[in-house]
C-alpha cells in the first residue's frame, strides 16, 4: 500500500514521519541545519527508510509543514530530485477543515495549524493544544471550528539555556522536576522555576482561555517534553507525541 512522508521542519529539529493510509508507522528526528544540501538530507532519509525496510519507490507522496523557509526550499529540491514529485506544503490557504481567524493569517506557523487540525479531528472542538517545543505554544480552536490564535512563550530548553548564557554563575540543568518547589540547591531552584513554573503558567493560561471561550475545552499536549509535563497539569487530558505529523497527514488527505 502506498506510503506518505510527513515532514515537520521546526526551528530546532526536523521530524520525519512515515504513514500508511493515515496510520502512523514511525518517525525520526534530525537537527535542523540550514546549510545542508538536498543530497545530505536524502542520505539521512534513505537511512531511515532502510531502518523501516521501506523501498523509496513505496513513497507515494510527501507533505511538509515548515517554519524555516530556507530549509523548505532544500526539501523541495530533494523531492524533485529523488522522488520526482512536488510535495504539499501547508499554508493557511489550504482546505484545513477549520477557519483561520489569526491576523494576518500568513503569520501563523504551519505547525500550529497542523496541531489544531489534528486536535479537532481526534477530539472535537473547542480545544486547546499545548506544544512543548522550542517555544511553548497554546493554540485555541472555538466550538465552531475557528482557529482563534493562542499564546507563544519561551520553551523549556530555550528558557534554561538563556538563563545559563545570561547569568554565568547559573549552571545548565537537566530538565526534570525537583523534589520540592523550594529548591535546596541552585540546580533545584532553577528546575523549580523552569519546570514547575511552566506547568503553573500553562494551567493559569488554560484557565483564562476557557473563561474567554465560555466553556470547557479539550486539552491536548504534544512536543518532546509533553509526556513529562502533562501529568503535573490540572487540565491536560491527552498527550499526542506526533500531533503535528498527524495533522499534516490529515491536511494532505483533505486536498484529495
């Protein structure tokens, strides 16, 4: 059965997912590198396909979500050279199954739109998606399936790294919860501020957003640290590690 590659190009990582008839088969991550050539990226991709025992000829089509335009262009060349296809690149102008009310609409990240599409498809509306990535984002879809916008805050790694770089005596920390809110060491104090602080920020924002919506929303978390953080939240109900990829594939099928 034909397969689809779903490629999410983020500021820090590129995630490449393999889908067969909307079913997730596996995914791989590499660091985002703006100076890589299409041949270098294809070497990574071919290795991943080999690991999955999938022939290149089995790839029927490719869909891309990107917030890094320069890398998008490299992948367009890769798709043309090695797969002889023009991939679907997600923008707000496509049929998403939701209305985009963000202003201006072209400024909303394709990854945020894919998150919203997948969340509505899986759980219905209204919903709030919390994505723990380079930035921590909240994306809000109303009961009538309108993407309203949301919140952008520094991601955990971004915040921890920035603190270390701007304050030379503060160490780099491991992103894990401290034993208590009161840090008994500098490392624990930073962990309390970054980890517990992020959870409290998220819960406070969800509470405010639901008040603005006037009703309870489905709350879905995604991103690399979602499985660690979600259990500490009072509101997060579901964890979907590959939500962007799932949404990307859903957008692809909506265009057919």
